[in-house]
C-alpha cells in the first residue's frame, strides 16, 4: 500500500459480527446423518476427523484441504500470511508436504485494489516459502474481506499421521502457545495494538513445516493442528471420540502474555464461549479455577501442532522440535478414562 495508508481491516469483520468458524454444536447438527463418502479406506469420509481429506494415490495419500476467514489483523500483508500459513497446516498435521494451492477471495469493492494486492502478496510469500505452486483461484465481491487457500499435498503411506491413533500413556506435545484469539479480540476492541501482540502474530505466520519434519523424523501416534475449536476441542476430537482421554497440566500449557488476564476480564470472542459450552461436560477442572481454562477453549488461527507420541519417543520428539527452532511443550498424557482432566 502507499506509504501512510491506514486501514482497519478488522473493523469489517467486527461490524459484520463474523466468526472464523461455525459453533461446533451447530456444525455437528448440520452434518448429522450424512453418509460417509467411502467405507473401504480408499478415501476419507466426512465422518473422519482428519485435518485433510484424502484419497489413496501413488503409494500414499493425496491430501486436500481448504480454509479461509475474515481479517484478524489490520495489516493486509500479515493477514495474507496468516491465512495461507493456516491453510497449509492441515497438510503438515498429517505429516504431508503441500504441493499446489488455489486462492479463495471475497472482497468489498469499496476498498482499494492495492489492499487486496497486499493480502494476496502476503499469502504468496508464505506459499513460496513452503515450496507450493500457486495455480490460480476464485474471487467474488462481498461486504466483508475474506481470504484463504485450497491446498493439495501428498504423504507417503509409511509417514501419514492421522488425528486418531493415540495410545494410553502417550505424551501430548504442543508446539505454539495459546491465546491468539483472545489477543485478536482485544485488538478489535482497541485494548491492544498490533505491536503489542507481534510475538503472537509472528508465531501465526510461522509454518508448521519444521514441526511436521520433526514428527516424521520421530514417528508419532497421532496429531492435529490447534485451530478454531481450541486446545480442548481438538484434543477431544483426537482422544474422546476414540474412547480415550487425557490429563493436562495447566502450568505446562504455554499461553501468550496478557491473554489470561484479558480473558478473565471478559475479553474473548464468541467462539471461545461456544467451544466451552460444547465441551465443558467432557472437562474436569481438578484444582484449577474456571478462569484458568479460558485460554484452553480459545479459538486459534494458525495454531501449533498437537502431537501424541509414545513415552519412549517423547524425548526424541522434543529434541527434534527444538533443533528446528520449534517450541516443544509436554502438556499432558493420554489416559484410558474418557475425560479431559486439567490439573494445576
């Protein structure tokens, strides 16, 4: 954009009351009753909780995913970076390598074309960093800016990591702090500036590529990326729906500075409240205050990977992550009791 140009992209989504994800209970209601697309393992069905859809291809799985959302920061380039990074994460969460991408754009005509150009340039920069070929895309006019990417990737059969597959005794490792959704809500309410939350935004534009490489080098039981349903929501999909549970140490869960206090003051998005309502019956607060749980329900955009790994391999995974400059927080352990118990 031209020097000195100021725009509040987040005001568009705030005014429209837009959320990045459907309420999880609403989405379950919409999808209930749909038959699986395939039952013989050749392709993933809509009943799967895997991060990307897939079809058997060339000795592995051809992976497909799409994600787009309204602005969570005001800087157009940064918005584009975050959106593209977030879309690529579904491929990385399954141990795959993204190959090609298509842009998905909705944009209001009242905004300067240069704003959209900056959004697309930010997204293209992250695709280039990931070695992904941009093939084109589709755009429509809309009152609220939206941007994202449809991604195709590939993973070899012996390297695929599914959402389910964790075993009792596995350690649970998280690679990025929580609380971005809380901080972004504070940004929209003018309680913080983008400079105040730069560390969290910088993590949101950090590809999960290196974390994926660490998983592949170690061999893990299961993984997912932490996005719209929050840590406990995605952990529930990963474990509870497979008849397992976990004990989570609240003090071991990394949270961005300021996010806890903001959440306890009532500064959080409607998505956090929806996530809490949907999963609170599955969560046991064992010696922790209700307020301590808020960041664990917080919707993340371009969050980290949540990885289940055998106890004898957790040290190797932590070493592999840290050697690549990634955070490696061991936040809990998989249990046979189907509940998410959060302890101090």
